[in-house]
C-alpha cells in the first residue's frame, strides 16, 4: 500500500485518501438504504454479538421493528402466553400502539432475562449497564449508539459492509415480500402508514421483474 493511501473500514464505511482527496463510502447502498441481509450474514452477526445484543438483533428481525422501538421495550410489554410484545405508542414512529409477535424460544429468552435480572414491570428490558452508574439509579434504555458500536465491531471483524440496525427490519419485510405476502399483509407487520412508503422500503430486484415480464410476453 502506498503511503498516500489510507483505508479505514468501519462497518461499510471506508475513507480513502488518494493524492490528498477523500472519498467516503457510507454504510448504506446507493439508494440511501441499509443493506438487506442474507441468511448467512444474519447468522454470522448473531453468532458474534454479545448475548444481550444477540437478543436485540433477534427482536429487530422478527418484530420488523425500529431500533428505538426495540430498545424501549419494558418488561410489562411482554405477553408470553401470546408470544407477543406491545410497542407503546410513545415509542413508535407512527405514535400508534403496535403488537408484534416473536418465536416462542425468543420470547422465552426475553422473559428469562427479565426474571434473572430481577426486573420490575416498568423496567426496560435492555438497559444501560455503565460501570459508572449507581446501583440505585434509575435504569435508562440502552442507547442506539451502544448497539451500533457492537454491530460495527462485528461488521468490521467479518468484512461486512452496508449494514445498520435498520437492516434487520428491511430484511424481514423484504423476505415476506419475496415469500409472496401481499403489501397489505406486510403493512400489518411493518406498521407503515401507507402502501407507497412500504413499497419504497422493500428491496425489489428490478432485473427479476423485467425477466418475469419478458416471460409473460413470450407466453402470450
């Protein structure tokens, strides 16, 4: 590597300085959206995150929730017998209460976390555990920056790029679309206000659409 070039990788962010000029490649794709993960990428991230962050990533994916919604889940929001989490209206982007559903094993782990930590109904399930915090202090929800830091670390280590906390939500919704769910059905899961905003959100392979249309013309 020439001395004039410096490369820094930070979960899809690379700064290169050729001849004193800086070029920045951000952690989103050219359309400004976080990357949709393959199953292999998602499994790789899950494997290398610390346990608490593994749970957060799993909830982000299965709930198709936003990071602020997931980090603000309180113990009282868990409804184990229905395998459901209630996202309170003051934590959602639309300011409407949402009900999201999780796999049975994931719900069991969330309940177990609350029980083992002795959390009360009003306590946040994922809270700040700073060593400088007093033991009697009110626990605040984990910051977005804390989760992003761990996610960046895993991405850096494994050479993954274009990924952010929003990737889990986009991945779940895009997978539903590819599995044949209608936009109306997906909207019920995502909580989007309009079908137009949802449609812009999905990762659609334009080449695949063109190929399907060509096949239709051949068959006509």
